[in-house]
């Protein structure tokens, strides 16, 4: 049972480069999301999706794009990397958000450094 | 604004009991979650509270008081493997999760 698969585990970019973080889940979850985690701060929501073809912005969406063409996949694109995007990124999925007790399942994380 | 407060770090002894507090101020309330995160790993779900009172799950219990905007996670019979960060998160009126910065728990032998 794979759960949420997130790649790569580590990535180093130069300022201005672009890249895509991959996220896939095999639990048929409608809800998928991307967070960033920075020292001393809570997880911050970047973008989320409540189903295929539907995406929305979270708390810190600038500099990131997402798409949801299938239920399983939810890639995060960094358009032009900046040092401020150095962080640990987590993909998370759940069955839905309107069910208040719905827990999230997280991918293993991506440590991104932008030089 | 919305705010979740937790102590940054706590230290406890193996075999003992520790209580990690969380206070929150959010626009609406649709439940409170506790997650455990070992260093370098992903958060994993521990508990959920939506009604006032205590929820017990093995060595871990979670308490909620909605009128006080307060929750705690109680860990009993501490083991070295409990060394981790514990994240408190509240689901607001828009069903979005607001996360605390986490409490790093250090267990000493």
C-alpha cells in the first residue's frame, strides 16, 4: 500500500530555474494539497484541490502553480525559483475536507534548496 | 488573525507523563487535530477532537475545551521513540487547517 508518493526527496536549484515536484496517491482521495514547512512556523498551505480539474490557492500561492488532471496526481510547479522558496515541501491527501474529522495522509517530503 | 500557540520545546524522562498544550484563536471551529512528526519525516495523524472532553487512545490522550480555545495532548509511559515534534491544527469555518509551529519533545533516559 503506497499511500502518498512524493518525489524527489532532495533538490538543489539555482535562482531562476524551474522544476516540478511530483505527488501521487493511490487511496482514491478527492482532496490533495501542498504545504511548505519552515523552521519555527506551522505548515503553510500553498495550493489545494478538491477533485480532478479543480484547484484553489492556499495561504502562500505566489511563485507556484498546480494542476489536477487526474484524481491520483497533483504536481507542484516552481516557475522561477527564488531563495525564499528554500523549504521542506509536503504533499498531503484526504477523502474530503467537509468531513470535519478527515485526517490527512502526507508524502515523505522534499527538501528544496534554492541558491 | 488566526493563531495557534504551542510551546516550542519540552523535555521529559522516559517512563514519565508529559502534557503538551495548544491554545487557538480561529475564525470558527470544525475540529482540532494532533499530528506527530519525527525528525526528517512526514507528519502522521494522532488524534481528533470536536467535542469538549477527553479522547483516549492507548498511551496518548487528547483533551479539548472549546470555550477556552484550549487543547492538550497527554503522553503516558514515555518511550524514547516518542521523541518527535507534535503539531496542533484547527479546522476553521472554511474547513481549512490552521497549524501551530509544533512542540519538539525530547525524551531523556
